[in-house]
C-alpha cells in the first residue's frame, strides 16, 4: 500500500466524472425583493471527496509540509498561478512538488471560484495524480 493511495484512487473516478458545473441564478432580477445569488460552482460528490482527502493527506503527512505549497512550487521554479501550474512539466518533479500543485489547486478555489474546476477539466489533476502514482 502506497502512502498516496488516498489520492491516486481518484484516477479512474476522474476519467468518469463531470466534476461540477456553474450555478447561475436566472430566476431573480436583482431587486431588493428578488436579490440575485452570486454564481458559484456546484462540485460533484467525487470532487468534494477529493478535496476532503487532500486535506486528510496533508494532516497525516506533516513531513511533506504541504501548507507551504507556494514556497515548494517556487523552490521548483513554478508560481502559484493557473498558467504556471497548468504548464508545469511534472515528469521530473518529486512527490512533494506534485502534492504542492494539488494543494495549490485546491486552495486556489478559496480565492477564485471555479479555479479547481478548471484544473480538473484541463486534465491537470489527472496528470498530477498519474505522476504521483508513478513515483511510488
């Protein structure tokens, strides 16, 4: 059993999941009587479970220092930003850096609605998990 099993188990699930969708309020007109709800992403159960497992992994593997994901990315010549992370060549990255990419993507959602959806839909999460699987 690999220490990354809690995350790499999502590889086949990702290939069969829709991830989520934007929820846009089309029923209200924005008046005080009918205020509009801000758009948000309604994530699939698989994505919500993935997020929970990323945090569970971080809690159980403090030696990986994943709360320092930004510094880990910087130390590997990457920025904590969508383009830098999406374009990262993961073929030679170590497990800590791949995990920092995953944590960075999960954390990005807290600052930018839909960021995680984009990482899933672009294939980045799958690519990173496949790299993690090949390391162990």
